[in-house]
């Protein structure tokens, strides 16, 4: 696979698939000229390790880990200026970060509405103001980034920059947020987020047309988690979740995530919805402890290899990246030609 063109990375389930780790790996290994964040807004927290520090990015693209990469936030994304500026300061990335002029801005009132009544009690949102801000945007009474003084020095035209980079045959990483099964259109409404977050929605956010996309990389975790309300087939008790070592806490909300075994039926839906060309599978070491920190496919235990083969057969898509531990380098990268189905 050549390192050029538009690669879209999206979550295959309910968010928290480990996209941050996969994107940081790609950013360091493939040297993208540009990385752009699509998706809803600061309701997503992507965990990365940067200069020895663990950061939970809610606004910036995870490709910030590569200092040569230019960073953008797409027009469809909601910007919380405080979170945006804080992350720029934390990563010293002021000189290479831009936000689209047409991003809508999250205001205090949006956060307040998101933290009470229906949204809090029934949906179990992240309480970051994204749903109410999208609602104002649709009513066409929202405030835009270009009209916010705090963002003045960061305003740009994201779609224009990305399409020019693609004209120059550069590599553009497009970072999706949440997971496809939380899509407003394709998920189990009303237990969904406030936008479409499938690959098509993410491309719309950043202003790139469907014919320009080269790779769609869908990220799955080796087991399923979900925060907030909505169905989760095969949901384990909190005790069983801890026993299996699958306990996780929300990076934005701190809530214990609900957990269940990997669901091939949902994964198949997600592959179709996104027109996936590749799969990244994270946390294989959580299913098979002997896989921990293994960096060559051949060295994986048989059981772990068979799980990967089964996934490729069931989903007819190559598993190209496999996460085997928390370290940024704990990743197996396979040749696409090594497909098994
Ligand atoms: P909202 O996006 O904050 O409105 O929340 C709607 C639903 O999506 C809730 O169930 C949230 O827990 C879930 N959600 C939103 N963003 C994420 C994410 O990045 N990871 C996991 N769940 C999310
Ligand atoms: Mg997350």
C-alpha cells in the first residue's frame, strides 16, 4: 500500500475501539502531510502517548504525535474553543493547527442542556454540549468559528487544504470519532450521537468527495464496550468484566464502560456501512495474554492467529494492524497480501 491519498480511519463499534493508538502509529510510520479530524466534537476522547505523556485528545487529530504533520479540524466538527486551545498548548502545536471557518462553536448553554433531563437521564450523553450545539446549528442560530475571537489565528478552509494536498499526491489521514454504531442514522436511535459518524459522514465533515477516498480503515477492539444507554448483546456483569480484565473507564466521562464479547454480526454491518478496505484490531492481548507485546504475526499463539483468520473470513476484509499492548510500538503490521480468505 503506497503512502499517499486519502485514508479514512473510523470506529467499527460504539467508540473507544483504540483509534488513538492506531492513528498515532500511522502518523509516525507513514508520515502524513496532513491529518484532519472529522466527527461530532469534544464528546470523543482519543488517548495517545506523546513525549512520554498520556493525553486524551478531544479536539486535535491524534497525528499531532508527528511534528511534521499539519493538523486540521473539519467544518462539520463542533469546536469547544477552551478545549481546543488547551490541547494546542499541551502539545505546543499552535504553528501547525487550523480549524475550519465554518465549524460551529459549543457554548456554555449547550453544555448545561446536555447535563440534565432527557439527554442525561435517558440517552446518557457525554455531557459535553455536542447534541444541543448541533441542534442550534440545524436551526441555523449557531455561532461559527470564524466569528469567535478566541479562534481568530487558527481559521482556515480545511476542505481546500485537504483537496490541494490530494492533488499533490500527498498522504492525508482522516480521523473519525465515536463509532459507526453510534451514528444518528444507522445506529439504534435514540441511543446514538448527534451526527452520522460512518466513513461517509466523516468525509462530509471535512469536505472530501467519495471518489477521492483511497482506504477506509475500520478499527475494532477484540471485545466490545459501550458507554451510555442502548442495547449491548451479550453484556457481561461488572464482576465478569473485571474478571476478564476488560474494565475500562470513559476517557471523557470517567464512567465504567459496559462490556461484551466481540460481535461478528455487528462488525459485518459496520464493514458494509463503511465500505471498509482494511481492519485494525486492537487489544488482542486482552483476549490472549500470551499475545502481549508480540510484534510479529508468526509469534502470536495459535488461538490468537485463528481469531484473526476467523475475523478475515467472516468479514472478507484483511486485518492489517493488530494492537498487542499499550506501547505505541506494540503493533503488528501485516502485508495486505497475507489475506487468508
Ligand atoms: P453524545 O455524543 O455526548 O450526545 O452521547 C450520545 C451517546 O454516544 C452516549 O451513549 C455516549 O456515551 C456515546 N458517545 C459519544 N461519544 C462517544 C465516544 O467518543 N466514545 C464512546 N461513546 C461515545
Ligand atoms: Mg474514546
